[in-house]
C-alpha cells in the first residue's frame, strides 16, 4: 500500500481497480471449473492415468491461485472496514500465509506443466514403452516430490520474502522453467515432423501420430495461456522489489488488480480447453450433468 501511495504521487497513472463483483465472479468460476475437472477424473476410471493425474495437479494449482486472490481481496475489504489492523502481528501472519499460498500456486503450476510436457514427450516418442516408463505409481511419486518441494519452497520464500537473495532465485525460476518447457515443445514438434514423414505410408501409425500431436498442440496452448496470465504478475513482483519509486515501474504497478484477475482467468481458461479438446472429459461432463443415456 505504501508503494502504491507513493507511486500515485510521482506518476499520472491512476490505479486501475477491478469491480469486486467481477473479481469474485471470476474467482468462483475458476474454483468451480477446476473442482469439476477433479471430480470428473475421480469418477471416471478410464481417466485414472498419469496424464490426467498431472492435469489434476494443474487444476489444484489453479484453484489455489483463485483462492489466494479471493482471500486477499476479502482481507483488503476487512482492512478498509477497520476490522483488521494493517500492521498487527496477526495480520502479518495472515499476509505470510497468503504469500505462501500464492507461491505454492505458481510453483505447482510450473512443475505440473513441466510434468505434463514430459509425459506428452514420452507418449509421442516412446509410445511402445510408455506404460513401462510412466507407470501410475511412478506418476504418483513424481507428484508427491513436486508438491513436497513446492510446499517447502513456498514456506521458505514467504518467510524470507524481504531478502533479495530469496526474491531473485524465485523470479529467475519462472522464465528458466518456461524456457525449458518451450525448448522441450520445440524439440517435440521437430522430431514429430521428422517421424511423420518416415511413417506416412502407415495409416494406423499416422492416425496415432495425429492424436499425439493434437495433445501436444493442446498443451502448447496451455503454455501460452499460462505465460499470458502469470507473467504480468511476476513482473509486478520484480518491479515492486527493485524499482518501486521509478515512475515507469509505478505506472505499471497501478494495474495490480488487473494482473491479479488474469491469474484467476487462467484458472477459468484451462478447464475450458480441456473440456473442448478432450473427448473423455467431454463424455464425463455429459454424464455428470445429463441423463446417463
């Protein structure tokens, strides 16, 4: 708040505020959509596969992101109404808990996307050995490692968030992981094109290759949406830490509420892409909301 007040004094940029009705509607929609994805995967035994477990991990991360922004906005409203002090010990602990939830959501999304990308890579180029390489037990172990690491990192970063040595590695991790996933997809598409030319004479193989490439395209869309929704908020964190008094940085930070809303929009867009591009999920949703026949 102090940074925002100071920024408005040295810039002509007015703070952009998202209406609370819109904010809470977007948050509720994101939570409900991802909850439906989790329920669909749990109910349909055909979806009890490593790929869909990784998708559930991403859905949980999206739910945490929407929940974080919702609770944060509620606490801000309570502070404005005078029910919470701005610098009390209890409020500081709440703030640390909220920061930890945000970091957990971001790290969980990044590593879930990485796991999904790796799973798709194995599916395309090691199709005959996929079920031996990526077993259900191995997928669960990977998810346990991911969430243990993310939980520990989120607590550590939240407790030492005022140290530059903590902020810098955290902000570097985001573009580094995104670059690694991007390289993996580029490598995937190049090899897939080469393999498609070699097996063009085999109709069944071509159909299988097109199916796998459709999945790769879907995940590429997810990656692009994730970057568009999360990158502005990560940039806000960098600017708030390293140049809070610069007029240009302060002008960008005036759209803080918009950047927060983008995070929740990501939670809405991801399930929509799954629902429209996954036949199994579409079928499960129909059975959940329509007559079994």
